[in-house]
């Protein structure tokens, strides 16, 4: 379905606004603007509750009125728990920025008779906090879900978009029992599944792939975005990010068996996402590739980028299918 004139105008305005946020504005100004733009709607507050220790959020129907013990029991008994790490170029974003998508996911799962709680992880942002602050926070959040809340890791779907995809990989890599991390000593089991949305893998091919050139005029992610992301990199060489990119790393070792990768056909990071999916397949992982003719992060913000409701529906269905696959595998293994 082609875009209407109104939809084209809206897409033009949104893309250029986001291009300014991610490539031209100072980090503090960009963060303030994104926090206002993605502030949860009034009715969504009943779906969310702050986890005070990590500043993360639980998301679920009527979860705002529940006690910590009730939430703990709810997470332990849920069919699936989605552990999500938001994107934002390591500089902007918050654990509540995707409430619209989260509520859609939970409702769709409920329609299939499946209970779900989402744990949306919060982490420190650059430039005030450089690597490895963000992955350390994500690791602590993941540890808390498993150890403090008693969730069976085999029924967890870990997910992240853009830089959140990077942090998902960092979390999985640096918590693997057989990998010696330069900054983390906590070792944790693998989740049941992985959702990678428009993933930024930290690959140096950012400027060299065909999609990075062909889609620069369509996407809001630009070369200026990469320059801003340098604010995340460590000032010293004591720690090195993106170590999971080492080709000697076996993805079958560090990743769960079930993986879903979502990419936009008009995004700069298209080829990087496709390459990640290819590498997962080569490791004999079960990979589902979801692709729409849209820009970066359409999977989470599709309502901003298209008037075609089927695009949003297919994204939601992909989450349901991933969750169901994880649940089915969990039942077999138990």
C-alpha cells in the first residue's frame, strides 16, 4: 500500500526532526526533547511501575497497583517475560519510550491466551557515562530479573532496538561463563530468545555498505549520528566495546537458539542487520527475518512512519510468534 499525501508529509517531517535529534543536537537537548516526545500517555500509567533499584520499569496490565511481591509472583508465573533494552544512540531514550508498542505486544499475546510481563531496562547514557557503564547497568538488570525475581531464563525473550541491540549483545557476551570479560564478573544463563530490531552492531561497515549509501536520503540515521555516538566510546583503551564482533566468537555459544531480526528496507543499517542474521544462520540458530520497506526502528515506531496498519500488525505478530517459539521450546526442554 502506497503512502497517502498526508502520510508522506508526516514521514518527511518526522524523519528530518529525528535526523536533527540524533545527528545535530547536543546530547542534553536531544534527551530533553525525546523524553517529552515519548512521554507515556495518561492511560498508559496503569500499565507501568518503576523498579526503584535499577530505575527500570515493569510493564503489564494493571501492574501499577501491584506490590513488589505480587509482581515477583506475576513474573515467575508469566508464560513469557520480555527483557527489553531501548535504543537511542547511547545518548537518548528511556525505559518508557516504547509504551505504545509494549502494550500492543502484551494485548496480542493475551489474545493468544499467553501472559506476559515486560521488563524495560534503564541504563546510564553518554556522554556523562561512557562505555562500559551502559552494559554494566543492563547486566545488573538482567541479573535482577533472574536472581531477584526468580524468572526462569528459558522463558525470557531479550530484545533491543538500534543501540539497544548492541547492549543486548554486550550483555549476552560479557555474562557468558566461558568468556573472560574485561569489566564484568557476573555470569548468567542464556535467555530463551532474542529480538534484534534495526540493530546497530558496532560494525565499522557503517559507512561502507550499499544500504548506508543508498538509504542516507531516506533514513534519519546518518553519518552525523555515528559521530555523535563517539561520545559513548571509552576514553581509555582499558575496555573495548563490540568484542562480540570478533569472527572467532561462536554465536551459537553466546546467543539463544531462537532469534528474530527486524530491519527496514530504507534504513542505513539494513546491510548490517542482514549480515547479523546471516551470521546467526551460519551458527545454525533458528532465525526469523522481518523486513518492511521503511526506515530505522519502524518496528517500534511504525505508527510514526506509515499509514499502513498492516505494517504495525506484522511487527506485533512477529513478537507473538517469537514468544510462542520460546514458550514451546521451554515446554519441550522441561
